[in-house]
């Protein structure tokens, strides 16, 4: 009997990551979610995921730390035996929004260490694992999905380090799409727009007004479910011949208009 496919969603215990985890669970994947909160604080989240009839585990750790990344992957290996889908979703905003003329090295290093470095080396580790698994199981199928942001191409001068981290993640997608092409492991970038989450709670009034004024073609906030549905579709293999591509989930925010 073949093992059920499994997926790791970094930063998967809340917000966009949790919605992604739910849609993957609904699609039949065993789920590993990662985060920094104590295990006791995600018990109800795990129970909710298990209600879909799949196994769900919590892998606590900082993806920006090499030892934590190794522990996360080992925990998944011990529980599921294989990892078919990696969703690099974990990301942080600057602790304090500052103009790029005032950005600190501490903030820059923190944001890029988690959002970019962590995602790059998690992808490297998982890619090598997928390649190795293919050698013992030719039917193995895997994919990698990076959750970027419209900030990869839209400049916000009061959070430049975040924009740079997401622009870098876009190149990570292209690099690994090219490198993993020979192994038939597609790599995708999902690029959300303005999504209603904890990260955007502090600027809700600002964007409520901007949506009313038509900042996006679709005059509403994006919801985590909008992203989750797209990721699950990619993970199921419905776009197997589209490696390296960007899927925008932004309600038309990035369409140039006169």
C-alpha cells in the first residue's frame, strides 16, 4: 500500500499558512505545519486539520536556523516517511516600519534570514530529499511552492527589507525550477496581494479606504482562502507543465491602469 502524500507548510499555524494547510488536508495530504508558538497553542489547529481525515503534526522551529530546519525535516521523515510538497510560507514583516533611509541592519538580517535564507535552504534540503526518494521510488511525485508577495515587484519604501526578501524569493523559484527540471519536480511562486491577516491588521483602516477607492480591480480584501485554493490546485498537479511560473492572487492589484 502506497504511503499517503504529505505536505509541509512553513508558518502554517495561522493566517495564509493555515488556510493552505486546510486546503491541502481537504485534498488528502498528510500535513506538517511549522511555526514558533508553543505546541500547546496549536492543539486546536491540529485537531481541525485531522477532521479532514488526515494525519497532522506540528514541527516547531525557526526556518531561518539550520538546526531547526534539520529537525523539522527529520520529524516529518519519522512520521510520514516522505515529503511530497513543500510550501515556503513562513515570513515576517519588519518589527517596525521604517523608511529605507533609516532601516537597521538588525531588521534587515531578521527579515531576510527568515523570509529568504530560510526558504532557500529549506528548499535545498527538501529538493535533495525528493531526488533521493525518486531513486528508490520512480513513481514519487513532488513539488515546491513559494509564497511570495506583490511586494516582490511593488516598492514600499517603509518596509524595504520585506520587499527585497520577496523579490529574492522570486529568483529562488526560478533557480530551483531550472535545477529540478530534470527530476520533474515543478517549482511555483504564488504571489498574494493585500490579504486580511494578522500581518495587515495594523493597516486595515488604510486599506479599507484604498479598496473603496479602487486600488484593486476587485474592490475587496483578499482572504487567506483565496491563496489556499490556489496552492492546493498546484500541489495536486493540475499545472504540472507550468514550472517556474508566478500565480498572482491579488484581485487585479498589479494590473497597470490609466
